[in-house]
C-alpha cells in the first residue's frame, strides 16, 4: 500500500432540534435531486449532493505509477442507483454536536471546529450514524468502496481526477497532502471541489468505507458491497500524512474496525425516507 506508515502502525437525544432544509437550484427543471442540508443541534448542519448512477472503472491498470497489487484487477462497476453524498468530510463541530465530545487530535485552535474529525474508528462511525438515525430524517451510512471511487473519480479515468500528475506537484493545488499539509488537518472545503462538487475526497483525512476489505473480482460488477465478512475495513482517499501517490483514486487501505488514527475520518451517505 503506497506511501503510508499507517499500515505499519497499527447524549442526549436531539430529535426536537433537527430540521431538514431543501436547497433547490434556481430556475429550470431538475434532472437530479436537489442538494440537501440536514440541520444538527447547535446550529451545525450536514450538506449533501447527488451522485448520479452510472458505470465506470474501479481499480488501476498494471502500469499506473504508484500502483499497489490490491488495486487490481481493474474492472467495470455499475451503480444502478444514485445517492446523496456529503459535500465535505464530517467536521469536529458536527461530530461534537451529535456525540457531545470531540475525539480529534487536532482539536485546538480557532480553526478546529471546521477541521475534519479524526481519531474515530469504524465502530465509532457506526455509533455516530445511529445517533443521526435517531433524529428521524432518513438513513445515514458510510459509502461503499465502489460508491466512494465513483464519486472521487467524477467521470475521470486517470490517477487523479485532475490528471496523472507524474511529478506530484499539481496534487498539492487540489488536496492536503504531505509535505504541504504542515503535518496537520485543515478546515474542510479549503481546496477546489471535484467536477461533481465534492471537497477533500483526496487528502486531508482518509475516509472509512462500509466494506470489509477483500480482493477484487475480475469480472464486471453491479452495486458491489465487498465481502460478507472480514477482519479489516476499507478506508480511502489519502490524508495530510501521506504523499501524493497515496491520494490516487484507485488506492485503498484497511485497518481493523476498532482502530483509531489521527489521519482517518469519515464522509456520509444520506438516504431520505422516501428514496427518489
């Protein structure tokens, strides 16, 4: 797994405070569900955008620079349904509003509330999701690995959605990575969004996915969800700690679901009660 020492290291109810705000684009007929904002206690909110269904490549070709063996075989994936994905990684302020505590290592200073939460295990994420579910405005979950890569690529096919960037210089204009990150996380949304409007899918913090880790199948797949069981969960996207090759769209890592690391956070999928 490219360039990451991470692999070597191993309440109160808030239902009454929750509101759902629908932000519709101005004018014209909608071709996809409008962006949505789910309000949280304390004035915080979670913003979501629509990821369209479609078919694309998952994994990397054998000759891709920085490739790891578990990124292949490259294969086609069809996602038969679109989904609402968080525009940003979950922030420290959002996590604290729901859970009542902030577990992040980088929780000091005026920028901390807008930095992504980290030092949360996959299991911690499930507890966060359960609290959100109790608010009664739909289902929240982690994206599948296939959904994550589909959203991160945003129709691109190369190493990064902004190009192959063989020297690693362009990546720093689009993502927080070592060594330009200054060894800390940064407020979400500070780098340009990808073509579908999502920030920080590459860099800042890794993002837990729903799947157990396992090898890819060679054949084309529809709506894959990973192995039925396993020992480690997948996380994607690279972080402040990692050099540009680890931020490639195809790169994948894994850790046990109870592990907490200062470079891993989360991004959510939201499903309304009545799916479009």
